[in-house]
C-alpha cells in the first residue's frame, strides 16, 4: 500500500486523524461484534457517565515497520490484560483479551498507509479506550459502554530526543495510597495536569511523584515509570502498589537480565538514596526511555553522573536492545512481537 505523503521525520507527538477506527458497544449485558468505521467523532448524552464521573480507562501501544519490512506491534496481550484490570477496578465490563488484540490488528491493517517507514524515527501510536456512555445523574456506574481503538502516526514523545531531562520532586500526589494508581484510569491523568503544567512553568520537564502515604519513596512521573542504575551497573526499579505496571519497564527488566546479564532489583526506592545512583531514566510506551540528568528537590540539585548531554551507558544499552527487538534487528522473546503484515 502506498504511504501517505507525510513528513515522517518531523512528526511531533500529536494527534493526526487517520482513516479507520474500531468501535464496539456494550448494552444489555453484552458487547456487540464491533466494526471499523470512518467517522472520528463521538456522540453521547450531555449526562453521559464519563462526562459526569470520569468512568473511563485507556491504553497506549505502538505499531512499527521492522527492518525487514513487516508491520508489527509490541506485546499487545499485556495491554489487553492491563485494560482488563482497569475495567474491573472502575466497575466496567471487561473487553475480552482476544478481541482487544484483534481490534488492534484490524486498526493497524486498515491504516497501513499511516504506518511510518523503517528508519524514520516515527511510529504508529494506538489508543484503545473505554468509557461509560449512557446518562447517569446519580453517582453510580454506567450501564452502557463504548470500546474504541484509534491510531495516529507520531514522532518522539520528548522533542529533545535523548537529551537528558531536568525533573522536580513534586509536592502533589499522583494517586491515593489505596486508590487507582495501579490502573490506567483517565482520572489519574486529570490529577496530574496541573502538576505537569506547573512544572513546565518553572522550567522542569517532568515531576517525580513520591509515595502518597509517607512521601519518602520514589513512585513514578505523570506518564512513565522510573528506572535507576547503580554505580556498579545494577538496574533498580521502584516497587509500589500505586505505580502503574509499565509494559515497557517490565520489558526492560527482562532485557537487562536476559540480554545484558545485569542484576536487577525491583524494590522500594527512597528519595534520599537517589543521589547515589549513576543513571536515571523514565520509561514508557511513548518515550521508551528518556534519560534524566538532574533532579531538583526543593532547590537542592541532584546531578546524575551520566550528565546532561547524553544517555548513560547502561541506559543506552537498554534502549538500543529494546528498540532493536521492537524494530526486528534483535531476536525477540517468544510472544513479544505480534506480526500484522
């Protein structure tokens, strides 16, 4: 299929309407068969549950053109499983895993002309989401829901590319101690909007959120998990019940252990030990890994030895290995790559 006339190398991380999206509706206790549609608009009641009480969850994953010309997506089964957990926590009907994966495949295949070519630095971002659709005025779950998947070609999440970021320790909490931090609920991201804009106004790229109970332990940023590297090359990732289980982070942990032979610890990480790490990165679907060069804790600067000019050496190896797997340059573990074409 002939590609769209898009300047692939200069795409930002922003929405571009594509040709098709998948839609399925839940009514009277069951999901319908669903279909690909051309209309990108959504119509609902002014009293829809999602508009009144934010009953919505979402996922994010990417499709790539590999070095040998195949179009693939990366570990969609884990996205499906995470959405199941989100739906259950928000009193929403689960959209079956097999149907989730099939919807992703249909959307990518139907929008093949928008899948960026290999080597362009761009990818096709997929956004599955679900929301309570019918009118609800009392505080209760909806009875009718809509599941949708759309896609859009995107460039790098951070415009500066691999330039290390400067982040601040936030005074805001991302999630409650026994709340919804472990699921991908829209309300979690609404909570982070003021905090991220405040950080930007003060000249920072992102926030470091601490655990909401004691405010002594590192959790995550508004949209990515943390990954640290010790001075003896041990990979450390924070562990907490209110951290979103990042698929990218889980994949990087496997890469560190099985591909690079590194020791990995998934444990509580205290803020006062961050100064002792050699490297720090933010990992997630959008950015893969973005290096952190400086963390500012209420005026006190923590400068990572890896510096402000490039990724640290271990972070770079992790990034290169995982993107190599995604792009088909390195053999993937069984089941990680879903070939679409």
